[in-house]
């Protein structure tokens, strides 16, 4: 392995016992380029060619108030695989907030748990007091990696192969863009939404395969909401209005406290290039959904799969450190009880039917992205350590037969969101691998693994050593090199 370390960044963060700044969430500040990585076990498959990117929160400075793991500075970790060899790069995302705090050598913004008056500078997006750290999501579109922030930010671009910083995406509207824009690899389009605290409270738009905004329309709501994800089918996009949103009285005083309201869930079905006049609203059982898997059209219906929370406002965790009991519960899937779920929206009758597909606690699912917007048979979910936002395994579902298969990691080993990697010249939907970064708390190391989805329960076919231990994080993506180059994947 050939290793190059970049110039160190500035940090003012001291020793801490915060549960989300220690253990697998210990911040990692070193930026490196490592070529020809060592293989710990097995062999790197020669039938894949592309890059795996994962976003991560890495706080650099002492918090001004109460720290939440989603407050940390965004860092992209990348592994580039070609011809059975792998290279690795990681880079902080040079957001405006990152640059400003490097100059100040300290924090300038409070976090999601802080009230008014904590931040030293105005923020950006749906929660104006926050720094846009671009630390939530990452997708690849128009040959560029696009990182985004869950409270709506500017969207930052990097070269997915070299990790060179490109800057703010030129198409971002004034209200920013939320995390979880969706890429349709067959058309090369990217679909996005944003939300705000002023009418109409939500917008939806389309970026074409050349990186130009070609559609943008209001999705009017009755007040500020907290959408986190969206879905799309071949001809429609599906947005949401959930009953978990900011307490109106506290919001007027500058406090951002989410509460469940006595309202149904609502889903907006809009043609891909439709306007607000074309929206059809469907009501469903009250819940909150962090992430959707896919949607597709079947006869008169749109079928959508995602993760239904049975307890969107969980009770505080009794074993949590003092003052962190509510934060820990909201990060614990076993507290809010997210279940794999299916909704059916009948475009002819206007009715919704829905129900669980599995009664296990699951979340952060992926599919073969070549089937996004079309009917898929397989999906892959993560399992988590009870009480923690830490992935400890994977579940593969066959949605046609109802069968499932599991991989559980040994205690002390934690995964990342794990996208599907199609084999070159794949012959069917599950012909490929899951890829994931792994943190080993016992060894103090990190690695990358690949699991053959045809032989799921056999576990990793290879383990690739990373040059340093990384921090846990949020979302990830895989992109074939042909898609990076061409912007589309052949149907």
C-alpha cells in the first residue's frame, strides 16, 4: 500500500465521554490517499468496476451547546475498485461552514438540539440556526458526487474518482435541497425536494442528465413539515406530509422540537414533470418514515416500500447518559420500531392499502439501483444494535416469495449503509454484491467487505484493509464507472 497524508485540518475538540463522539463514533480527522490496499482475506472481485462512497459526521470543534451526531462536519470516504485492486481516499467536504470554522479555529454554529441564541452566525436551510455540513447523503449524478444535508443545504460536488472539491451545485434553489435526491440511472435524471418554514413549505424539482434544472414546482402544505426522503416510479414522484413535525408554539419562540400531531400520513403523487395542479393526495396510517426503498407502477396502483415507524415519538432511553435520553431514543431503531412496510396507492379509486412485510426492526435499506422506479424483487436492509445507531448486520428479502436471509456481524464490528454492486454483465437483479465499510472496535481498525448476494449467508468474499479507523456515519452509494462516465445505464 502506498500512503499519502494530506495537510492536517484544524481542530479544537478536546477529550469527551459523549456516546456519539467515542467508540465507533470517535471523530476521524486524518485525510489520506492510499493506493493498492492490502487484502486481509479472500480476493477482490474482478467483475466489478466503480466507486463506493459513504458520508460521515466528524466534529472538528468543541460544541457551543449540546452535541448531536448529525451536527458533525461531512466527510466522504471512497474506495475505488478496478481489476481486482482497490484504492482509498477520504476528504472533508469543504462547505462554507467548514471553511469559516477553520478560519475561526472554533465552532460558529450550534446544533440540532440547541435553542435560539447559541449560534454565532446565521445558518442556512429549513433550520436557520444550523451549519450546512453536507454530512447526510451522497449520490452520483452527471459524473459528480453530490453530498447533501437533511435540513436542506446547498449540495456540494466532488469528483467521485479523485475526490477533488468542485463546490456548490449551480442548480440549487434558494430554499436549498434536502438530503435524499433520487437518481434514475435509466434516464440520467435526478429528482429532489426541499422544505422550509415559509409557504408553500415544500418544492419538488428535476435535474437532467447534464446537470441542468429543468423542472421546479411548489408542493403546498398547511405548515412547516419535516420530510426526510422521497420515492419515484417510472412516471411519478411521491412526496410526503407526516404528522411528526415541529411544535408550532415552540417554533414561534425559536425552538425546534418535533411532536406527533393527531393527523394522518399524507402522500403526494405527482407526475415527474407535473405541477401542483396535478398532485393527488393519498391518506395513510399516521407514522414517520426516514427512508423509502423503491416505488413502481402495477396496473392502477403505485406500490411503494419503506420503513414504517410504529413509535415515531419513543420514550427516553432509561440507560442513556444524563440529558441524552431523548436523543439516544430518537437514534435507536428499536425505540421507534421501524418495520419494512408496503403502501399501495390506487390511482383509479384514490384508496390506500398498506401493511408490514416483516416484523423485525429494520431500516437503511437498498435495492439494485438499476431497478429504481421499476418493479424490484430483492431488497437489503440493515439491523442495528439495540440502544444505538450502529449497524450490526444485513437482511436480504425476496419480495416475491417472502423468503429472507441474514448476515450478523460479530460483537464490536459495525457496518455502514451498504449499497448493491452489480456485476459487470449481470444476468439478473441480485447478480452482484453488497459493499460496506466496517469498524472493528476490538482491533481499532476499519476495512471494506463485499458480500456475494447469490450466496448471502456465506458472509464476506473479501476483506480489504483501510489505512485508518473511520468514524460511523450515515448514507452511501455505489456507482459503476460506466455510469460515472456516461451519466446513464443502459436498460
